[in-house]
C-alpha cells in the first residue's frame, strides 16, 4: 500500500509542478485528473520502493548483460540561441562502441509530428497526460516539446507515412542525412 507520508510527498511535488506550469502560463489539469495522477505516481513510487532490493548506483556507466547492446541518448538545448543537439551511442556487452552519432536542431522551432499510432497522437494532443504504464514516457515527451515554439501532433495512416515506416522496418545499419535523399 501507499504510506501517508509518501502520498503527502508526491502531492506536494505535484502541486509544485502544477504551480510551475501556472506561472509559465501553461494549461492546468482538472482537479480530478490531478488527484488521479497523484494517486498513480504515489502507487508507482510505493511499488518501486517495495521492489528495490539492490543499492541504487548514482554514477558510472554499467555494461549490459551478455548478448545485449545498450543505447544511451541525451539532448541539450541552448535557450539563448534556440538551438539544440542530440547524441547517442550504442555499446555492446563488453562496453565497446558499435555506433554513435549526434545531430543538431537546425533552427526549427515549430514541429509537426505525424504518426500512425493513434494512442500516442491522442495522448500528446491532450497534453501528454496518461495514467497508463507509459505515463513517464509521455511526461518526458511533453517536457521535450517545450523546447519548441509549437508542436502539433497528427495521426497519419501508415500508407501516408511510408518513409518513416520503411526506415523503421527495413533499414540496416546506420543512416542519417542533413537533406533527405531524392
């Protein structure tokens, strides 16, 4: 179950988060949605505390298990210039790099995101609020969207989104380009 002190801590943090959104002129959730979110976050926190048996490692890269590769990604944003960069590296189970890369935001501030996944589109159109297992992912996506002046999410059927679909389905190796191929 959820301990009362954990619920109070989560509610305090959530209230601070909503206040932060308010001071930035962002839309607030209805109180019922906030109460649901607080409840889900506190429950997830209680579950993690219960499952946590190993000491948390707060620093240092750890190798993946044999047979696995590990992808580490990060992003940086410069508010003064309105530009950002991303970096990614894939390493094998020995720690040896397999592939890596970085890219920059080439000055785009308005983003139209098209996907054939209706759930993603609907959740993100509604502010990224989800009570499902992917709630943390949606929250992170919402946070990343703040790096743009405007982000619009639209549903596109797979047939209309063939370029991205085929890259995801058929690409072998690493491919990137500044200008898409003809």
